[in-house]
């Protein structure tokens, strides 16, 4: 069976104003449109049009668990294992990471036992699931991803005299201990490290002389865009010198595994993740920051970012180690036909153009921004009406 699926918008203040409404072809009703969700997460489930009326996707799956497919139910239970999103990042997101499945189960149970409401802004664990995630850039995209090698961190710290005490610390400590010292630093220490850099680079930043591959740019940009006061400096600002600064071109992607610190800085992307809203934050956010939990969960492995290459064929599944999800890209020309078989539940999202989606006795016409839910064990066909492409979220 095929069903028309309606996503939900998330209006976080770091989001852009126009990209998502224009892409969806809807009137703008809120000042910020940060994310467009397609999935069954209970905090914001998508709406499904069925023969018995509109249902949230999680309600539909409770009534029809076979729609997930036997393998999905055996691996992940009677819940959709993934969540598909479109993001428009105008201001930097928080320094963050996600727990393993075991860590999430322990943290969720601990906060439940403590009586912390799921809606409490100081709640860290919103569910008991892990949240590995992948993203594909829809524009030139900048992000932080994992720790640089020690040699590259040392190179960054050598660039500024005020960072030399940090360099000396790094040479005497492991990365975890070094990072913990920074994240627990007081304002006096943060000012001693950061204010000289800010003062030295302020004029160059204002005259647009700093390039985007320079961590100094993102330090100054974050201060400005997030309105961070110089007497209330955020330790997350130092992460621009510790983490890999990654620039993805349109069509390129990256995978974020459990424990890997990261932050989206600017651009638009497709994001696909395990169905979870567990985010452990470590700075650059007005939301709850849990440094103790961050230091328990963080993976301080030195990383060379592994970029997912753009699609090389018209029908292509991006490679990741994830077991909870896979993202398939299907490009089509007008009147072109593509036949597929849904082994597990599938969410199809039209990224551009227009297509006809059909199976025995059912037909849906979907244009850019529109989506459908496809039951497991359904053979279906795509017919291009206007050239474009769609993405399919499913199990690997």
C-alpha cells in the first residue's frame, strides 16, 4: 500500500527563514524553519492519509505493525527505526554528540526514575535509542566533525600566543583530559585564551578577510550570530580549533557515529538517522548543556573525516555502516520508469521535479517537497512527470 505522508516543521532559532517554505511551496507562518521531519518519532510524527482517515504515522504502525516488515520488527521492534529530515542551518548548531544504544537505555531509565518530565528543558535523554546519522549536502555545507589529529590541533594552537598554555597542556595530557579541562574552564580562563584572538581578528572579520576554512572566522561568526557576550564566553568556541572543520560540496555527505562530537555550521542538507531525539550538548546553545554526561559519552578518537561521495548513477544507495537506515537516491527524466520493491517500510521524498508513484490499484502524484509512506513487501513503480530526483529512506 501507498499513502500520502505529511511532514512536520521544527522552528528552532538557528534555522533559516525561507529555504524550507520555498522548497515545500507553502506560505511562511513562522519566523524560522529549521527542520522538516518525516517519520514516526512521538514528539513530532508525520500524518498519514489512510482509508479510515488521517492518522499519525506512529498510530498507523501500532495498528499495522506488518507494514514495517518482518526483518524490521525482528531487529527494531514495532517502531519505524529511522527519521528523515531536511535541515536549513543559518546559525551554528550546538556542539553535540549522541549516545550508543546501551548508553541511551541507561540514561533514559535514570531520568525517568528521577521523575524528570520528557518536556523538561533540562532533560537529556528523550528516548531509549541511539542516534547514528548521515547527511547529504544540498548546498555548500560547513560542519565540525570529530577531533583533529593531535598534530593538527597543535598546529592550530601554535597560531595564537594566547593558546600556547593550552598547547603545553595538550602535550602533557590525553585528548579526553585536555578536552575536559577546556569544557570545565571558568570565565577567567576562557577570557585569557579567547579574548586576545577575538581582539586580534575582529577587524579582519569585519572586513571579510577571513576565509571559511579558518577557525578564527567561525569563532567571530559565532560570537556575532549567536550574540555571545565577551563576559560570558562559551567553552564550545574553542572546539573550532580542536575538531575537524569540514566543507561538503553539494551532493557530498558524512556519517556521524555514536560519541563523535559534531556541529552543523551553515548550509542545507538531507539528514537520515535512527529514530531518536537524544542530543547531549556541549556548548554554543541556549539549550541544556550537560558537561558531565558529555564527558562520559564523548569519543575522543583522532579522526580523518570520511566523505561520502556524490551519487555516481541515477539509482544509488549511499554507503554507511548504519543498520537502522539507508538512503537511496533515484534520479528520473520525464516519462522514465523505475521499478522497486519495498522489503521494509519506505519513506519516499521528492526532492525536485514531479513523479507518479503507483502500485496495483493505487496511484499518487507527488511534486517537490511531497512524500509518501510505502508498506513493506510492496512492489511499486516511479514514473517521471518532470525531471528531478527523489530519496528513499529504508533499511539497508
